[in-house]
C-alpha cells in the first residue's frame, strides 16, 4: 500500500527521536524532578503522570490564552496542575478535581514547595458534581481533562458552555494506547472513541488531535 505525502512526513518516534524531542523542551525544575521521582515510586499508577514535555506545553498554552481561570479534571499527584499554575496570569487560579486524598496529598506538598499553592483550589469529590456547581456564567479560559475516560463526555458538556470564546479545552489520552482507532474498541478505548467523535462533531469548537504522549486534543471555543 502506498503512503500519502502527509504520512511520509510523519516521523516514527524511536527512542533516539524521543530523547531529541524532549531535549528541545524546558527541562523539569528541581521541584518537578522530585515529584516525578516520588510518583514513579508509586509503581503502576505512575503511568497516569503526564510526561515533562507535555507539562511544558500546558504551561505555554496557559500563557498563550492569558489564563486567569483554569479547570482541571484529574489531579493525580499534581504535575499537570503545577504546570498549569505556572502559566497563569498573576491573579489567576486553577480549580482541580480528583477523588484520591492519597495522591492529591502528594500534589499539595509539591505545590507548596513550588510556591504556587495559593493559585490552586483542590476539590476532592466526584468531578461532575463540582463542575455542575460552577455558575453557568463562569468565565473559564482553559480546561484540561485527564481523568476517568467514561466521564469525559459528561465533563465536556458541563465545561464547554462555561469556557469563554477563544478559550481552550484540552483532553488527554485521546489515542488511548491506539485502542481509539479500533472499531471493536471496548471499555475505556470505546469511551475515548465515542468522546473523540463527539468533539469532532461539536460545532461549538474547532479542534485538532496531536500525537503528544498518548494523544492530546486541543479545542478552541468559537
């Protein structure tokens, strides 16, 4: 089968290419490195932490939209929250949602160490209830979804009306290890596949999916 011109331009990500790519981003700070190490010590759950170059991207996007109000669904140990907080305007705040006191306790210690704890509001409760409690007229500049995959669509529907025109909605793991491309996907892979189709058909936003880490969708509210 012949390859299209666009496919030819797509570079396979070997370990050498990936190392080169990562080297082009700002390296983790000392606080971020300690958080990476502490999260890796958790074992299996550590796979939920975003890679450092994705954190650099989150900070950059927050700065590009001049974010004062960010909502994150899925805190884990707080690496992405820290990256988002670093991109806020001086009077900005991040509202982040999770259900784990164990993992978010690590996050809170890290935020204090990094000097951004005063910019972050943590809600340890089911995220959907937290989002529904936000006023409809809330002016959100940026959203980051990185939580339970079956919940993505419901989170999206609560947040899109609350994001300002020109604001961004970011969704992580939209390739889900490649399972999202399969017509016979099940479980989380199916949930992501259905979410992706919903975003693509949503005329309230314009969006693109990027092969960053496990796939990142960037959508701009019209």
